[in-house]
């Protein structure tokens, strides 16, 4: 984390942040500020380790918990590493289908829309409904309830 702070902030700012880091109350605010700084960095997709994704997802104003933000960060991290992320209802089920729906709609909605228009695949709204239902079925109610908000959050941040 120290290297990340040093790369994003001036020397004086970085020193002040490190001094406040041990205070739990200050840490949440610092994480949000670091997340904001990461979002403003145009090369963020080139260097998105999991910690940075957690800091970015912690900025969501609708998340019910730090756990929800952490889970979504891990879903994004998983999706970035996947070779073909687009969901296929006939092949993917449960958690994998839920993850694919969220990442595809949040980061590759244009690809889903093009696939729908050109190849008679299901419309993006279908994948949203499937994703919401899938998250609910696997016990991730918070993400299910905030699915559309996470989808919009991801598309604003990563596109």
C-alpha cells in the first residue's frame, strides 16, 4: 500500500496519509481518497491489482457494507483475468453466470448489445434479470439488490 500511496500523492501528502493510516476512522476516508485518485488515473486498467479495485469499489455510495464492495472488487478482478467474459446461459450457471452477467453489463455492454442485434442473442436486459436472480440464488442479496447500480458504477469507472 505504501508504494501505491507514494505513486499517487506528493511526498508531503504521502507522509501525512501514512501517519493517519493506523487510525481506523481515518483509514476509511483515506481509502476513499486513494480510490478517487485511482479513478482519475487514466492508466488504471493497466495496473489494477486487487487492492486498488477494493479502494475503487469502496467509493460506491449505495453499497451496504465493506464486504459487498470487497466481493464486487473480487468479481471485477476475476472478470479482468477471464479470456471470454460474455455469459452463455446454456454453459454457465450459479456464481459463474452471476459474475459474468455483472462484469459483461458493467464493462462490455456494447458487446452484449451488438451480439443481441447481430446474432439474435438475448438482450442486455435479459442478462440483467438473470444476473439479479443468480446473485439472489447464491445468497448474495446485497449485490442482487444493487445489481443495476453496480453495473452503472462499473461502466462509469472503467469506460
